[in-house]
């Protein structure tokens, strides 16, 4: 009664052969319940119309307005057009990350703490950097946008030393270089792309 290996392949037969599936064998369309019919009575849903203006200010940016009536909150989202991998000089890699962090220090009129206090006073939220955003009630939209605007017009990073941001960026990059996600990605790219050869080769 002691089991032992025969060395031969065992055929997979029986009810458990093949892949396991929990899907029903026969499926059919099921009507929506009453609450769902009421909710989606205008199905298929249509995207609300948006307004696009070009340009909207002397900086020649694109403005897309999406009106919604579900809340009094006004959200402003934007991105500065840039390509760090093409614009950062050779040997200065990471300068774009440091510059992006420096915008959090506010402007020459409002430092980092005063900038946050001004937003807290009107109940708004704003983030500055390569990608910027602002969320506030429509009654204080002008004040919230003013705080964010001066951060770009007269940024404090012109007079603020970048040593803390440099240290944080260096620590973040050091950790990223050791992360499994980064190392596996590098290995994958090396495997599918050939090495760069010199012209003399």
C-alpha cells in the first residue's frame, strides 16, 4: 500500500479536468430593477457639452470649461507644457523634480506657511508645480486662483535655497533605484532594446 512513482504520465480525466470556471453555463439578458431604470432612464448617457477657448490669456494656453451643476465647487486643473527628458541639460538630471518641489514654497508675497493659511482661510485647496490644480467654492474662486497664480508669477524658489529639495530628491531616487519595480523595468528594457553602438563599430 506504499505509493510510488511509475514514471508514466497520468491522463487528466474526470469532472475536474480542464480549467475551473464559476460562470453559469447558460446566460441570458436580465431586465434592470425599477430603481436602476429610473436612474438610467436617459441611457445611453451623453457627455455634457464643453466650451473651448484658444487662447484665453497672454500665455496662449488652452482653456476647456466643463459645466456641472451637482456642486458649487469649482475645480481648475492644468499642466505646464514641458518635456523634461528633452529640456533638462545633460548631467542635470533630476533638476525638473527639484524645481517642481520648489513651487510648494509659495511666492515672494506668500511663503509656504502663509500660502497654506490663505487657502485655509477661504476653505480652498491648491497644488502648484508642473501640474497645478485648485478646488474651491465659486464664491471664493477669484481668491483661490489669485493665490495659485502669484506662485507662478513671482515664485519664492528664486530666493529660497534648494538644498532641502535636493536632499529629498536624492533620497527618493536612491530608493527608486533599489526598488523591484524599477529594476525589473530596467532589465526588461535592456532585453528588448539593443545597446547603442558607436559610429566606428
